[in-house]
């Protein structure tokens, strides 16, 4: 086999790997958008479609993993190519986890709609989802264009998700204390908010990986985490 043929096959495999990763990003974004729309409209049919759609994402991730292993074993890439294969493999795992969190969000939406539970105001939750959707779209662009500066900006945006999560946590606790009948629906919303907060963490981790993929160096300094919900107590007069 000629060196030219080997080089061509390697390029084709790398192109396929990138395409599969970008496809995963597109699916994740669409799934999160659909799950959010299902919650807003309490659309059980759409929520169930989101749950089913997770299988396609898992299939693509499995194919990507197999291709990455093939490239590492048979092509033996080095330097920048090696970093791209490894980082793509790791980042695909983050996308798969976002898909799992989105599926859980859709399952909770189905439960809320079925029980006709009162969730209270969900505007903050919707905003959290929209921020993460934008983060995913931007990080896919940063990956495709090898844009280090954009990846750094996306990583910093996770603070906005954390800040919104803090606000929603406070809103839900207050709403539940006003009427115990609100507890069931509000608890599901709080779990959804935590899922979205974790999605933001996963996107931020992808951003960190992309910086390393592009430069060979990890971002300087630790990422600022602004999620304060684990320490939050709301005082309430029961008298």
C-alpha cells in the first residue's frame, strides 16, 4: 500500500471523526431545545420523542469511539493529530452525558404533565436552557474552526448558568414554602435545573479540552464556579 493511499485513508478517518462529533453536537442541541419546548407546553408526546431520540446519540457515540480506537491503533497519529483524536473521544463522552441529562429532563416533563403538577414560574429554567444551547452551538464552532479564544469565552459563560441556577433554587424554595401542594412539581423543576447546570459544566469541560487540543496547553487558572445552591438556606416564618 502506497504512502499516499495511507495518508488519504488517515485524512478520511479524521474527517469522519470530526463529522460524527459535530453531528452529536447538533443532536444534543436539538434535543435540549425540544425538551425545553415540551416543558413549556407540557407536551407529553414531544417529551417522549426526546427520550427516544437519545438512542441515536448513543449509537453515534459508540461508532465514534470505535473509529477513534481504530485511528489510534492503526494510524498511530502524533502531535496535533493525536491530541485531536483523544480530545474528540473525551468530548464525545461529555456530549453523551448532556444527552442523558436531557433525556431525564424530558422524563420529568412527562411526569409533571401527567400529574398536572404545579411547577411555579419556569422562566429562569428556560433561560438556563437557552444559555446552554448557545454554549453548545458555540463550542461546536470552536471545535470546527479550532478557535481557542471562542473556547475560552464559552468556558467562562458557565458562570451565567450557575447564577441562574442560584436564582431558580431560591425561587422554587420560596414557592414550595408558600403552599405544600407545590412541592412535587417544584422538586422536578429543581432537578431539571441541576441537570442543566451539569450540562453547562460538561460544555465548559469540552471548552477546556479544545484549548488543549489547539495549543498543547491547558487553560491557565481554575474555572470559577458560582453555583451556591449546596449552601443556600431560605428562612421562613412558620408562625
